[in-house]
C-alpha cells in the first residue's frame, strides 16, 4: 500500500476508534437517562430553540439530527472525494470489490426487511433502516479486537464504509425529502456555487467559509431537502489531491481540523438525543415479534453479512477483480458481519421513515440498538478467532531461535542456520544429560540406607 494511503488509513482508524468509544458512551448515557428519568429526557430533547422567523425554531433532537450531523456528513463528503481522486476508488480494478460489496451490503438488508414485512404484514417504510453501516463503531471494534489482523482488512472496511456512506446520502436525499421549497433550494444552490468559486480562487479564512456554510445549511433546511446534504455537497467540493510542494491537500487539512468536532461532539450528541428509548422486557419482545423491528434486526445481522460476503465472492469469482492476497474468505465474512453495526445513520433513517409514528420510531431505534449489538458480538467472536490465527502466524514469522537477529523463516534454506541450530540443540541436550545425571545421583542418595 502506498505510504500516503497507509498514513491516511492509520490516522482515520485512530480518530474513528476514539469516536466509536464516545458514541458508545453517549448511547449508553441516553439509554440510562431515558429509562430512569424518561420525563426529563423527553423534555430536554423536545426543547425548541432558534429563530422562528428564519424557519429554524427546532427541537434539540432536530438540531442534533439535521445540524450536528451535517458536520459528520461534511467529513464523509471529504472522505468520499479523497477516495475518488487519490484513494482506492480511483482505480476501478481495486475499487470493484469494495464498491460491489457495499452495494450488495445495502441491497440485501433492504430485501430482508421487505420480505419479513410482506410476510408479516408490516410497514414497508423502514426498508432503508438496516442498509447503513456505522463506520465509527465498526472500526472501533476492529481496532480493539483485530490487533494482529492484516492491514488490508482495515483498508477494505474503510473503503466499503465510504461507499456505504455515499449510498446512504443518496437514500436520504431521494427518499426522505419532504415538500420542496424551490426558492430556498435555489438560494442554497447559489450559496454552494459561491462556496465552490471561493475555493477555486484560493480564498482562505474560516471567517469566510463558516458563515457561508451556516447560511447554505439554513437554506437547505428550509428547502425540504434533508439539511445534511449541504454538508456532503460542501465536502465534495474541497480539493483532495496534493500539488507540488504541498504536504497536505486543502481537503486533508480541513478534514484533520473538523474530524475531532465530528467524532467528539456532533455524533455523540446526536446519539445522546436519539438513542434514548425505553428498553423493557415487553419492548425487547416486540423487537423480535413485530415485523418492522424484526426486519431491521435480521437486515443488520443476516442481510449485511450475506450481502457483503456474497457480493465480494461473486465479484471475485465471475470477474477479473481479485481479493487482496493478504486476505482470506473467513476474514471477509468477519468484516461483513461487522458491517451490521448500523448505529448512527440507521437511527437517523429510522427517525425520518417513521416521523409520523413516534411510538414505532422508538421501537425501530430499539431494534437498531439490539441488531447492532448482536452484529458486534457475532463479528467480535469471528474476528477474535481470525486474530488468534494471525497472531500465531506472526509469532511463527518472528521466531529467532538461533538469536542472530534474523527471523528463522528467512533462513530455512541456509546450511549455516541449520548448523547453528544443531550446535544450540546439542548444547541443550548436553545440559539435559548433565541434569539427568545430577538427578540420578540425588535419587541414589535418597534411596540409600537410613
């Protein structure tokens, strides 16, 4: 893997791991708050703030979902742009496997949800809920468990997640757009054009772009198109290839600055105001008996794993695309199971899909939490098995019994190595013979006359 790509993936993994931990803490806090002081939780997230005259008198929950997540999708837009111009996605052959895997990994959960709800007579509105993967959680699990797994596995998951984010954005833009205010949408488009021209002119200064970005977001919010699309659009406009003399492209620099805001504030606050659902024995029972919620759970656990693994296998089997030689098919299945963690975007789509039915929306959130947890547990077991195997391989490769500073695996065809090992083993054998004689003498003394 090229050094810039390797460094980029390593930095992303470190940031996303921290973000995954913060996201988990926020989700647990939301669940505890909602199940102990439910009245205050609903009162706080339902609190409205913002200027009504500008169409921004929104609840805290709405601000978190539409406002703060715009920052998350802005970073996702930069990641996507970088992968398209300088990463795995720039090469069609290298991109084929993760792209097709991502598409199949979104289509199959939707089919699973659709099938369950057609058979069970449930609502089909939630078909998109199990299609998303939460990259922060997934990478956090991979980083904690997969200490000895090949780096190609992490690269595969990261590229897969970028494509997954792209299609999640398209789903939100196409299927969850309410009545369109074309005047507001037109002004938002003008703002995006100005944003683009300023970037191309090389204008610098946060005091120019931040106010403009806020105006574009507010116009998009009033247009009826989901406001997070504004974040994606601005992220895609940044230049992500390096020119001569640059150590970082503008996109990489801005992503480096904004990512902590996204991972450390925006996404955890969204989880805090969205993940708080009442979890009781009856609620858990409903998750596994109601077709809408069961469809989400099965979509995340079964649909994601089968879709990603099946898409990858079929692509490698019937096209010229090849699986990275460092990976094995059990590795791919473990990562496919890991992609069933669909937390952030799944919660957002669940809110949008069932906005007119708050009770069902809460049950859908519970199913996302339970499905993601089960997917994480299954993937954790599979990854642990694979990690142990790779750790043993690493130990074998690093073994240096002749202590010459060179791993033995590189010297098996050298006579000198075998002669050194023969001397070492002969010395050990002589030492054991001496110890055996000492032990025999001691026993003879013990067995003598009292």
